[in-house]
């Protein structure tokens, strides 16, 4: 983190603070501030995406994510996000091709 920082104080419900502490412990973050910075980075990145980009959040079973990570580790993609983006792009392209064939047959 840069030495140019600004402290911002935010009040949150106790239950949310407890969940953040659990994330710190579970995911090996240094502290709650690090978790909040990571969340803010994601939020700002999503909000500053170009107009032609839409961010979609999906929940996948951990096993699927682990399998995708294995593919990334083998060099199939550069990241889990990239692998999912490519899979969705290919799925949509295939479905649209099938749809267009079906429309042209009618």
C-alpha cells in the first residue's frame, strides 16, 4: 500500500464487523482494513468499468472453482476470471448459432 493514505471512519453493524473478522481469520488477511481495501478495490473497479463492459457476479461451488484454478495452473487461461469469461463467451456464441439455425429453418 502507498504511503499516501487517508483515514476514513465508517460505522457498520456489529454483525458485519464480526463477519469481517471471520474473513480475516479464514482467508489469512492481515486485518480488517486489508479486507475492506480489497472489497473497495473490487467495487471501484466495477463502477469504473467502460460502458461496454457489464460485470456479473456468479456463485459457483468451490469444487468448480478449484477445477477452474487447476486449468489456470496448467496454462489453459491466465486467470479464473478469464477462464469463466471465455467459457461464457463460447457458450453464448454456440447458443446463438443454434438459435439462428433454428430461426432460418422455420
